[in-house]
C-alpha cells in the first residue's frame, strides 16, 4: 500500500490597497496568467507534488467600516507518494 507525504504552502496576493480603499477585484485566473501563481505551481509540480485543493484566506481589518472581507492569499494543499 502506498504512503503519501502532505504539504501546505501559502501564496500571498500582492496588493497595495488599504482597508479604507475599495475592495480589490482580483480575478484568480489573471493571477495564473500573470505568472504569479504559475511559478509556484510549476516548482511544486517539478518536485513531484500533486495539487489536492486550494483555499482562500479571507480577512477583514478589525477597524474597517466596510462590510466585506478581502482575499489575502491562497493556501495550497499538496500530496505526493513517498
């Protein structure tokens, strides 16, 4: 029976916006096309890791008066056979 290794990585979304500015409208597909996540995905794939799932990290500023949270980055969950 095969044994697996598991790994979690985090990639932050580059953003210059502050909590008091308008909410960023980041298209996840544009991040992949721009190469921002593409390099990370390719590096992990080259090492034999298989992407299992991706989860967004959404946060709201405690002092914010805005009714929305902002996506700060993504957690990537990986596995590979040991």
